[in-house]
C-alpha cells in the first residue's frame, strides 16, 4: 500500500475537508498517458513533494473542449497536451486525493507576446509551440499565419495568399486574381495528363512569337512538295518523301496545342 492510499485510509474525512474547494500549484512530471486522454502526473507543491513520480495519481484536465459521441466514431473539438515541466493549477474533485484535475496557469510566452504586440487588438493565437517551431496566429495587420519549421502559409488582410517552403527557395502567391510561382530550383509536375485551359499561354521570359501547329505546317509543306515533284517528273517524287520523313522528328507526340 503506497503513501497516498495509507493517508487516504487513515485520514479520509480530514483529507476531504482540507481539499474541497482549494487550489494548489504543481509541475507536470509525466505525460506518458497510455489511455491518450490528456492525463498527466503532477507533483503538487506542499502535497506530493516527497512522493516518487511513479506513484503519483493521474490528473485529468479540468476543462475539455472535445465533445464525444456515443460509440467510437464522431465527436469534435480541440485538444492540446501540456508538456513536462509546465506549471499548472490543481484542484481535487470532491476532495478526493486520487482525483486531481489540472488547469492552465496564465503565463504568456514572451516571444508570442512580441508576435502580436504591434497589432494586439482582436489578435488570436490558436497554436504556439516553440519546441515544435509551430504557430497559428491572426492579427489585423498581418492576417492569418500558419507556420511550421520555417514553412508557412499567410493570408494577409487584403486576402492575398502566400505559400512558402523552407526546404527549397520557392514561393506561391495568389494576389489580385493572379497565381504566381517563384522558384530557383526545378518545378516538376507529374500527372497522366496536364491540361492548360487558357485562351492565352506564354512560355519564356519574353514570349512574343507564336507557337507552330505541326500538323497544319506539314499539310502545307506536303502540298508544296507535291507541286515541286510535279515540276521535276524525270527524277520521281523526292520532295514529298523528304517532307514526310521529318514529321516524326518535328512533331511532338506528348504535347498538343489548340488550333
């Protein structure tokens, strides 16, 4: 029988009187919850100071924004798991020493404060985790920022969207009705078919010449070749076979353009 059980058996009524309606401070020492229910082991100051971590009772979050449905499926809400070393506020449900519940201690991260200080009014911090280099922040000036390890997506106050990837110097921007992709590395698109449905397609930094329609061009060349061969009947058809021999060399079998 461990310390908690012994004390509970010897002074059960006293414990309940002492604990009902009280708040304590503690520090999270274990988050290895095998039930995945947000439970933590908390070293409650002046209450569990001398207890080894392995005999501490599991503390449940005092408030949850996860709403469950009956059965295994369904439910909705949000969930955030505190880290080892986090200071929390502790209460004991119905004064039961074995039923601690933890809640947040308001202690805003200084770097997070600096992120919103220049546009504090109506700012929202949905996620902020320095250890994982992850944040979801909204400010009126900066718009909505979703950031993870240097890669980010931003929707600014003018509804422009920017997607930036830290692993390669590339950026995709949606602004004023335009989609722009900037990259100093190769852009690879792989698909059974890529269909660019646009009334105006331009390739290259200074595109001003028209693309050639291969079939139409060789139809014209064949007509000219027939005329040439008819003018020199003594040597037989030469121009037509020559033109036809270049069709496979000049016409792509994988890229088509509209007439």
